[in-house]
C-alpha cells in the first residue's frame, strides 16, 4: 500500500530547521467513552472520573485483543502463544517476596531485585492471560503473587532503589488494574496491596530523579501514573504528568529547541559544557536525538517506551498527552530505528559509533502515532514488524499482543 512519506531524516542544527506538519488526530470509535482533552503544560491533567481498567491498556483495547486471539488472527495469536509459553504465565510459579529489596548499581547487589521484577511481570502476564482465556486459575494466581508481596514488602534500598521501584511498580499497577476491574471472583487482599503501592512504591518515585539519566525518571513516572490511576489519586496523577512534561523535552531533542537541548527544571545540568557532558559528550544535536543515544540504544529505548507509556495511560483516562510530544516521539523513533536497521553512524554522531540494541520498545508509540493519528513512519514500521512478537523484560511486557494495530 502506498503511503504519503513524511521525512524522518534528521539535520544538524546549523541547517535550516523545519518541522513537518502532521495529520490531525482523532479517537477511534472504541475509545469514545468521553472526549480526550489536550491539556496545557501549565494545568492539571487528572480526569474528573477515572476509567477502569485504564493503566496502559483499556477495556475496549483488551476486548480487541481477546477477539483477535479467539479468531486466530495474526500477529496477536502468535504473541499470545509466546506469552503463554513463558515462565511468567506459569501456574506453578512461586513468589519470592522479601521485606527489603536491595538493589545497587546495575542491580549489584541483587537482593530480591530480579525476583521482584519477575513476580510483577508474572502478575501482569497472568492478568492478561485471565482476560483473554477467562480461566479463573490465572486471575487467582496473579492475586496470589500480589498478595505474597503486599504481605511482606516494606522498602527498597541502595542506589538503584528508585529505578527498581519504577520497573516493578509499573507492572504491579497494570496487573492490579486488570484484576480489580475485570475479575469478579473476589480479592480479599486488595486493600493491603493498594496500601503497599501507596506507602512503599509511590513515595520512592513520586518526586522523580532530575539528575539521573532520563530513562530513570520516565520509568518512574510510568509507574507513578499507573499507581495514581489504580488508587484514583488525582494529585499523584497530576504530579507524574508534571514531571513527565519537564523530562520529555529534556530527553528528546528537536531543532526548534535551539542550539542546545532543553534543561529539565531542577536539574544541575544547565550550562553548555554540563549539557554536552550529560548528553554523553554529543555536541551536534539533531531531531530525535536522545540524552542517552550515545550511551546506548538499550537505555534510550527504555526512556522512549516509558514516555509513550505515560501518554498511553493518560490517553485511556481521556487526557491527550501525545499531541504535546508527537514530534519528539516520531523523530526519536525514526532516528533510532534507522541505525538499528543498519544505517552506519556518521562521524558527528557518538564519535561515529553507536551501541545498538533498541529492543522491542516501539509498539505503543507506533500504534498511536501511526494507527490512531495517521502519521507515516516507514522506518519505525519496518523495525516494529521485524521485532514482533515483543516479549517481556524489566517493565516491558507483551506489547505486540496489547498494542499492535489496536484502536
């Protein structure tokens, strides 16, 4: 099928910059329960009434997944089969909670870090399997894992505590949201689990991490907004959105920003030399470049995915944050997809060498920008389809199943 091409090429800031006009967006019929609001960067964002389930995936979206799997349609059927074959979907899984999860740099020491992330991903996986299969065993297993942790966990410690809390909290919120609002078999430990999210997780992530690499803060806000929706906490929702609004423009560069990237308010990096150092030594800035591009594509992909997750959760709550970042997001995806697909890095980019490994992080953003908004993204489309079906790791899980071509 022929598409009108929108250039994903990037140009150094010394060239004349111009942004391509984008196609206006509209809600798919399945999501028209209420108008989606485009909100000013200055104003509160939280909806008057929260929609449930509505953390990363909404009910209409889940119904599309279930219908397509039951019809044997692709790529959802293969994605579902892959999910079910994973250890995260197993009914024999035994949770491994502990009172204090201690995670140092790069999860060293790793005292419960992998166990917590794995159990949180398992709870979300089991919740998805419950929704599609309607087999109560999977809902009960998800509840068992969540109850095991809420009965024990008191704190996260050491230097990676905020990031660890973000990774795990994002998955816990998604799992709990589906179970609470779709499973009618009862969850006696619901209030205790909600209390754990409010008292153990939210305080660790709510204030962000202004001086860390950007993927940290975006992952933390991914968890924070999900927890806010689950708890129906409008103040926490607004705070997460506010930090996200400060971080995304300071994480993904556009030539319209000027000769240097934007500074995240509250960050200690605000002079030219400090910003270049913070951007991994990169001194030429082009559309779509990320603060972590010259670190590696793996962490960059996490940051891009988390930024999209926040916008997606807000979308399900009737709040359109995508419009605020559509240019940054589509340029970031196209820029990194180009090199991930094999284009050699020019000498001005990261000293002529980039560390690849973007990972299957494009589904959520690509689905909204391309399928809902109608933006042509040929490189991102090629990479997205090549990496299907997306698996699960850290805070990313089964996004081909949940977001491939899903209105």
